[in-house]
């Protein structure tokens, strides 16, 4: 916060995790079937506007639960608002961070969010006419057709209905549907292409941090030591 000349009116927090392969008997190291290795799965948060690192948290090599994500977001947002009480905060994330605890926590703290939502059988059924419409409009003169739709939807574990934005696309490979959940207002095309897709830069920032500071070199046996090493790597990432 002290690195800003003046408090910003709005900040964007991009949250994502990454694999950190472990070797030997190390605390918190677990086998992860998705990455097919024994690893940690640290969570990183970056300022989505300027790319400044906000948090690098070492954690077990498994997918974070909704309760865990809610606790992390609450801690980070409370620390930021301790310095900037009036700052507006937007949280962006992929679908593994979409859960009732996380969304409810953000709403309780008056934060906006735009987060990927994993498709299910109900949404597949809803998207059938939209996919057919895009496929019907596709031609050799228009090889790719993309349309956006908005709807109110209540997930199985959700306490209330929330706004989803559907991106429907038809190409020569077939049709595809993807959904995001958001508290923002506006056109679906803008919300998806300009706001949500910009979170992909966080993946590049994590890759840069791992490549140039070797932040995945967490070879100590105790998790506290590895967390401190990750903290030092995060500090090195700040250096010009």
C-alpha cells in the first residue's frame, strides 16, 4: 500500500494457485492427481492493474476449499482496507475459487467479483438453444460465431440467485459454452472479454515469479521455512 503515491479509487485482486513440486519428506507436500506429482499448491494474489504481488501463501498440494479461500480473502481485504478504508475491490479468479463461502464473504465485505463457474448438466441444458443458434449462424464467411447471454441462477449450495454470463461459441470444431458469475453490471461481452479474460495476466506473473526468482525452490523440510523462502522470493520479485 505504501508503494502507491495516493490511495487508488479501485483495485483488482487476481487470485490463482500453481504447482510447486516437492522432493523428499516435506511438511504439507501431498500427491496431486491433476499435476501428477507430489507438490505444494501455493496461492498467489497480484494487483491485476499494475502487477504488484500482494500475497504468496504456501499451502498443501490439494485444491483449496471454499472455506479456506474465504479466510484468505478476508485476511487480505481486511489488511488492505486498514490502509485504504474506502477503496473499491474487484476479485477475479477461475472456477476453482467459486464457492458459497467465498462469494458470501466478498458480498459481506462489499467487494465485487467476477469468477469462472464450472458448467453442469443444468447449464448444459439451458445452453442447448444458444449453441444451436450460434451453429446455425456459422458459415464459410463467418467461421466463428460468439454470443453472450445473461441469466439469474442459483447453484445447489448457494444461498441465493446470482448473475451468470454465458459465452457461447461455434467454430469448425463444434460449439462450446462457458460461464462466469459476477456482481458487476454491464454487457456480457464486455464483462467476459474485457474484464474476466484479463485475469490471464496473473498466470503470466506467476510464471515470471517462478522463472526469475525460482520461487518454487522450496526444499526445506519444515513448512515454516518454505513459507519464509517464498516470502523472500516475493520480495525479490519487487526488485527492479
